[in-house]
C-alpha cells in the first residue's frame, strides 16, 4: 500500500516522459486516458483501504533524501488528503477523456497535464516541507504553459499574471518554511524539514503570529482570497477548458489544503488570534465575489467569481475552529472541486460549439441542446448547494459549525446561498433560456448544433454521480474527513 | 413499509420519465405520473388508517454524523402527516389527470419533462410532509423550490416565465436562508434534529434561543407560503401552466409553510412571542392579498392572491393557537382552490391559451356548464357559504380569531367579505354578461374532454362534502373540538352573501357603473393592484438595484482599484528593467534570489525578535 501511493503519484510523470519520447498523437491520447484511469482506480483502492478509525497518517513512506539537511522523501495520507487525491485523480481522468478531440499540439498538451497531475497528487501527500514545496512549485510551470499555449486572445497576459501572482505568494510561503526550519534548528539543534517533527515542536506565540502571515499570504493567493484574487478570473477566461477545470477543481484546493494541513495544526494560537481577519476576508469574498459574478457577461468569468465566493465558505469553515465547520470546509473543497469542474466543462462545451463565452451572443440553447441543458443545470445546482448534492452538506456543516461560536458571521455568510442562486440562474437564463428574445439567424445556427458526445458525457456523468453520492449518503465521507479534524483538534 | 411506497412511487416516476421520457413519449409519461400518484394516494390511505392511533417512525440509514449527534434519515407517520399526505396525493393525482388534457399539444415535444417535474414536485412535497427530521424537511423544502422553478419556467422560451421562475427561486431562497439557520439554532438547543425527540425535549428545555429559532423557522414558511414581505413571487408564478398553479396552490409548495409550522407546533407553542409574529404576518397578508385580489383582472392572478390571503388566514389561526383549524382549512382549501384553478384552466384551454384577462371573456356559462358549475361550487366554498366545506373550516377559524381578540375577529370578517366579493366578481365577469371574447376569437368556446371535466367534478364533490369531516379530522390530529358559534356562523355567511350580492349588483345588474366607479376609485384601485407598490419597489431597488451596484462595484472596485494596484505594481517591477525577463531567461536565478532574499529577511526578523522584541 505504501508503494502504491508513490506509484500513483509518479505514474503520470513517467507516462509524460514516455509519450514525449514517442511523440505520437494517438499514443499520447490513449496513454493519458488509460493511465489517468488506472491512477483513479488505484486511488480508489487506497480510499477503500483507508482505515478512518485509526488516528494518524496512513500509507506512510519515509526515505532519507538529503540527510544533512533533514530532508526526506516523506509521504502519508489522512482523511482529507485521501479524499482530495481521489477527487484529483477523478478530475484528471475526466479532463483526459474530455480532451479526446484536442488538435493543437496534443502530445505536449497531454504531457503537461500528466506532469500537472503528479504535482497535484504530490502536494496532497507530501509530509516534508521540501518535498511539498517542490510539488507546489512544480504545478506552476505546466499550468503556465497550458494557459500560455492553449489559451484564448489574452493568454500571455493571463499566464504572466497567474505566474507572477502565485510566484509572489510562493515566495512568502518559502519564507515561512525557512522561518520555522530555522526556528526548529535553534530550538532543537537539528535541521529538519519533516512535517511530523515540526508538529511536535509547539512554536511560541511570537513565531506563530509572524509565520502564520507568511504561510497565509502564500495560501491566500492560491485560494484565492479577497483581495489577492484578481488573477483567477483572468486566468480562467484565457485558459483552455481542461486548464480551467484543473485550476478550479484542484489547484485552488491547494491553498485551502495548506491552511488545514499547516496553518491550523502548526499555529493553533495564531489561528485563533487571526479569526477576525480571516472571517472578514472570507465574508467579503463570499458576498463581494457573488456580486462580481452577477455583473459578468462572460460565462467563465462568472464561474471564476463563484469559485472565489465558495472558497470564502471554505476559509470561514476552516477558521471557525470547530469540528463540524472544518468537516464542512473540507467537504466543500471536494464538492466545489466537482461542481466547478462540471461548470467549466459546460462553459467549454458551449465554446466548442459556438465559439463564444459571451452571454449576449447566446440564449435559447436549451431546446437545441437538451442533454447538455440537463448537465449544465445539475452542475449549477451542485454549485449553489441544492440539497441532494455534495455542496449542500458542505454549506450546512460550515454554517452549523460557525454558528455555534460566531452566529452573526454565519448568518451573513449564509447570504451566499441566496446570491449564488441569483447569479447561477441568471446566467442559465441568459445562456440557455428565453429563446423568444434571440434573433432568427441565431436560431438557425443553433438548429445545426450537435448535442453532447460520449467524450463529454463521461466526464459529466462521473463527476455529477459523485456529487450526488456525496449529497445523498454523506456519512462515510464525513467520517473520513473527520479523521483530519481529529488530527487537528484532537479527540 | 407501506409508508415508503408513498414516497417511492413519485420518485420512481420522476427518475423513469427523466431518463426515458423522450423514448417512451409524452402519453406514456403522463400515464406513469398518474399511476404513481394514484399508488402514492392509495398507500397513504393505508398508512393513515394504520398510524391514526399509533404513530410509526421508520428509520432508513445513517445520514450525517455531527459533533455529538448522528442524523438518520427517517420518516414519521402520524395522523397529521399521513392525512396530509393523503390529501396532497389525492389532489395532485387529479391535477395530473387534468394535465393530460391541458398540456395536449402544448409547447412542442417537451411535455414529458413536464410530467417528470410534476412527479418531482409531488415527491419533494411528500418529503416535507413525512420526514421525521428537520434536515429531511429542508431537503423537501428546497426540492419543491426547484420543482416550482422548473414548472413556473416551463414555457422557458418566454421572458415572462423565466423571470417569474427566477424570482420564485431566489425569493424562496431568502426564506430558506432563514429556515436553515432556524434548523441550526433548533439543533443547538435540543441537540437533535429528530422532530419526535424535539417534542419530547420541549417541556424540559428552557432556552432564550427558542424564540429566535422558531422565528427563523417561520421565516422559511413566509418565503414558501408567499406571505409578507416575501410575497411577490406568488402572483408572478402564474406564468406557469395552469395545472402547475393548481398544484402549487392547493396541494404542494405554498401549503408547505403552513404545514411546517403545524408539524412543529409543540415547538412554536413554547415560543409565544413568535406566535404573535405569526399571527400579525398572517393577518396582514390575509387583508393585503384580499385587497389586491379585488382589483386584478388576470384570471389566474385573482385566484393566486386569494391563496395568499387564505394562507394568511391559516397563519393567523396558527398564531392564535388553533393548529387543528388551520390544518383543516388547509385541507378544505386544497380541494376548492384546486377546483377554482382547474376551472380557470378549462376556460384558458377553451381559448387556446391566448386569453387571460377576465374582461376578455364573458357569458361563458351556457357554453361551458360543467366549468361554470365547478367554478361556482369552488367560489361558494371559498366564500364560506353553508353547507360547503369552506363554511366549516372558515367558521371555525373566525371563531378562534374572536376568541383571541376582537381585532383579529373583525379582520377575519372583513377578509371574508372581500373574499366573497372578489371571487364572485371574477365568476360573474367571466361567466355572465355579454360575450366579449368574440372580439378575440371566432370559435365558440366549448367544454374540454373528460380528462379535464372529471377531475373538476371529483374535486367539486370534495369541496362540497369535505366540511362534514371536521369532527373526525379534529379527533384524528388532536385539534380541540369546538362548537359552532351560531352568531359567528350567521355573521360569516351574511358577510359572504353580502360580498356576493355586491359583486352581483355591480357586475351583473350594474347598479353601479363599473367604469365610472373605476374612475372614481382609480388611485385606490391602482394601489391595491400594485400590491401597495411592493413589487415595483422590490424590482427596482432589490433586483435591478443589486445588479447595478454589482456592475458599478465591478467596474470601479474590482477593475480600477484592486486590479489597478496589481497592474501598477507589475508595471513598476517591469519598468525597473527586469520583471518578466527574469522569469523567461533565468528561472533558476530568480528562485535562488528569492531563496536567498527570504533567508536574509528571515535572519533580520529573527535578530530583531530575539534581541529587540519584548518576548
């Protein structure tokens, strides 16, 4: 089992190497689908073998790497990590199936995505600061090229903005890691990059307060939190569909994952100290981003802002310092990963067929694309937290947990469910409905459109099925995630 | 186990039609919907008899582990829930049958979707009625919200319909937002979401929070039942097909708010302050909506306002402590209100869905005798005329109002008068007088087929006889038995007859010239018709206002301010000569620089903190 985890992480990277040597389009496509499928199945094997009644990290691997600096190849999973890994593997599989028809430089495209998959899986499993940071930065480069090569009109601007922003955040994170390592050296006389070792140290308050901010900036940019969020809408607008799906579904979760993995357990006192700050930013994000969303005419920009709004719920739940709320926050990471991925797929489908993201150019599509209309609607309902889908359980847990100690914050944050319904249904209306308001020439064009094909249906069905399962039978998933909450809060 | 069939039948119908509808066709979809509704009804009858004296609770599976409590999905069948389920499924099934006629040749090839949505609607409503825990109720709660969104916006090519469905969903979500916090607060007080356990714990729990929790829960009911101030979606929801209006107003959706308060009545009773709020909101809405109904001319909107008003009646009854009466009125109202809508739908179908304004009809009684009779029976029941069902339930409510306070009683009487007036105004204008429709249609209107008339006749019979079951109903649901106060009964019937007489005098005999009266009362008329301008206010300030604030905030706050700072910074870095070239040329150097810089900063920080700080 321990080796399986390493295999899962590096299988995509190895495949990327192989296909870039073979350089054949068909091979690349088949290999990417098959390998990501295998990775998904193997991640499920881990998932079903995970014993959530047993505390602590599981499937641990620890091999000395640079002993002089206390750096080791240290991997391990807890309930949150295994959930995120399964979700990541699922989304990458979906993305490769979706990209079946990619024509522009397909070999490079699949290779970059496979590299990205390794980086993403690595981030969620690394238990060594150095290893984590490598994976963390490792995801930056493939994503930069994906946006820069396969993006739309302003792709270079967006790619640079994405890179500079996240790189800027990463520097603070690096500084944060450096600080705690240096502190560890002074406190214990040994240099160690090991997460578990640092967990035992119990940093003094002054260090916690300072380093929390360094980590916090690094994670906040990635999530992204208000006010360092403006890179995300631009990146999404320009990114190709598959890039957006991974960006929203997986990459954003790295920031929130970082908060739960590092900030909460390493800086428990600082986490308490900064509650007002984080709550303020979270609630602003929820409401402000929802307002930004409804002001858009670009489909992807709207979905991007809705992501920022949802991430506000995650950060709120994380720092409510309550078990239910934390469970909800992690649940939201998964739920949002699924719903935003499905929504970006939907946006991508519209672009594939009509070559526009602008709602003013659309309208009345529901009659011509009936199957797509259903997928799009369910994806949106998953996003706005309709009961029966995963998002509702997440929202409910976060609001419940936050309400216990901070009822006013919870009630204000809860307005997100009203605003969310407004922006999604408003978009759906403008894109899919009101056929009577569009010109006849457009109707003629619509009549020739082809509805979803197999390589669209598979990703939609897989993702939405999981969203339904998690919405209708949440008990096992909540117990799994609770494994992490126990790690953070004890008990 | 019979209880689960009640829920499973409409759910299966929804899934079956949703997945296979386009292959099996509209007719088969319609039949599946009807059969599922009928099965659900039959089993709910069986369950009613079983659970009348000994309530049954079925637990299904562990749903959600919370700190200190694990929620299990389950259903609770007692007299209240199972009788309500029977009424809901009965009325719904008749409406499903009627839909076959109404939706014939409607809106191209998408009718199977309509049946799927109807089944979903029924399932969600039954979830509210039968769930044994608050979260289950919330699932149904949002489920009816979704189903109503889909059904109100069924003619989704029209802007009117999509706007109305969007408004309905968002406004319901405002209520749901309050409701979910009501659930959370209730959970924190009682440490359980199971309603049976909550009832057990109510007598022993002292908490200042109960008032707040019940108030929030009631907020949900306000949204769902279209009470003030979350009322504007209800009349606009008439944009949907008429069977939807009937379903929405008789058996599902709006009834959910009243039912929820009745279901949780032991909890509400422990919060007398909240009950006062319930009474005030209900009373105001009853009057407000009745006034609005007197001035509207849309065939369906008048009935919609009537529903709002009658729901206000029920809330007022809940507020003054007569839970049994409120639920009984909900039941009789389901019959006669469904009947009124179906009769209205029959008229609309006769004119091929083109005419809606009551002044465009006229003189229909000789062409559509069954519809005319149905409408009249429904109207008489609504007006509370002896011995129809509405008389019994309404009389009981007004009696309760007078017991609580004279003001409430007087309000009830005034609303009863207005009710009789507005519904007979509609009836007289549509079915009597000159045949104004000839301007719009060459064909003579005629009665629709049996699929439409039979449901009306059945509902008509129920609207007449349901009142006689008052004693039995009160005994079953545990409402207190009340003697009829002869003076109140006589007064109510008298004001009802007075209202009818007024409508007859104005619109048939024309003692007053309607046009001149209209001119004289124009200001008042407009105020009523515009619902005291609440709708305009909401639309301009809340809906349009929210949009424009958002747009301005986006253009100024986001684009100019935040992004301006970012791009400015990037520009400064870039013009310093390096910037992007760093990234492209020497990524490794940049990393190394960052690393070194980071360590330098860190060292400085450490030195400062260790030697300079106060730690």
